[in-house]
C-alpha cells in the first residue's frame, strides 16, 4: 500500500541523535487509521473498474467496422502463427471447407450483426425471392407477438421497417441494390444498431414465450441464475452489448426459422482416436424444428471465445 511504503521510506535515521539540528525535515508521522481508511475509499470500486474496462472495450471497438471486408482464411491463420499452434492447425483444416471469412466488430453484438448480415447477403447473392417472401412474412408476424409480449410498437417499428426495406430492395426484379449497398447500410450506426436491437427484442420474446423450454438451460448457466426468465432477458438478452450464447442462438433461429452453423475455434486438443489428430474443430448446426429434414444451414459463423465472425463455404 502506498501509504505504508512512504512511511517506511521516511523512518528516522538511527545513526544521528534526535537533537541533531542538521535534521531540517522531521520524519513523516506514520499513517493513522483514518488515513488508511481514506486511502481505501479512494480505490476504485468494482463497478468503476468494470466501467473503465467497458470504456476501453468500446474505444477499441470503434477502431473497426461493424462488418469488415471479406478476407482469405490465411489472414485468420496469421493472427496465431506466433502463438498457440492448435489454432493454426485447426484453421488449416477449416481451409478445406471455407474459402474466406468476414470480421464483425467485437462490441457484444457480433452474433446478431453477423447473423443478419450473412443471411441478407445470401439472399441478395441468390436472389431467392421465395425465401425473401417467407422471411418478410415471419418478420411481420413478430409485430403482433412483440406487442403481446408487452413491448410498445413505438419501440421497434422503425427498426422493423428498416429490416423490411432491405428485404424489399432484394426482391425488386431490376434492383440496383448491390452487395456494396448492403455493406454500407450494415456499417451505418442507425441502420445496423436498430436491426440488432430488433433481433434482441425478438429473441427475448421467443425465450419468454417458451419459458418452460429455456428456463432449465438458464438455471444451468449461472452459479447465481436470474430468478425468472423475464429477468434473464432484461439482463442478458435485450441490452445492447450483451454477448450471445447457446440460448440466444436457439431462440433467434427458431423465431425466424433460419438455420445456422456455428464453427467453434479454440485452443483445446482432444485425445486423438480413429486416425484423427485430436485437433478437429467442433461444428454445431442450429436447425429450427419447422425446417424440412435435411435442411442445410444458410448462415455460417465462426466462434472464438467471446466473439463471432462470418464464414463463407467454398461451395455456396
């Protein structure tokens, strides 16, 4: 403690008599209990430390786009070339299935942002009018469900309109809506964040509508879990910047009936067996119950601890 260090450093010189007039500055008195208490009060609280960490995180996030440019998988591998080689080996294996990836901003909204951008991008590339029409109908149905869930239309109407506008442009027969325009829109603060907010509200409403299904998972996630599903959603789903996990993915894929594959990339190495290296990546497909058997994911996301990016299969 700084106070204790200062007191030790200023202890009286035992080689000089106490009456020596050459001692111009008498030793500083030892810190009293009130002084120590004041020092303790001056230390930042846990909340202040957390706020500082969030501020640093926000400043770092501002340096990157909400949605980046498409990059080769070799660029991802380069991040780990001088670090844990398990990552390098796993990325090398991913290169057999995926050609490129796209970074998303690490602001806690990366799952929702990556999910909706990859989905809209796929619709635009395929010009899949049937899927566009289906998705627009599903989004419109959520208007009534959100209101029934206690969310005022004023809160989400602009966000829903913005999302439907993107889909409407894709469905036009001679659209001038290009991939670059989609990218510009999803990099725009207002458009991008309003759409993410809407997805969070839909996710929250879906979790609460299926409380009996989701609550056991919520109880298993935390040492001190929220007392209700509603509290869980208020704390961990609806606020912007809250990270997403398994529950969020299941809820939004079921709510919008969009199948997703998440590829999990970490440094773990499982015991090799059956001719394997023990360094295979784990993939999890989130396919809604409403999808036909054999439905393949149309959105591929790469998960690294605490973050999601977009993956692009070689066969699109």
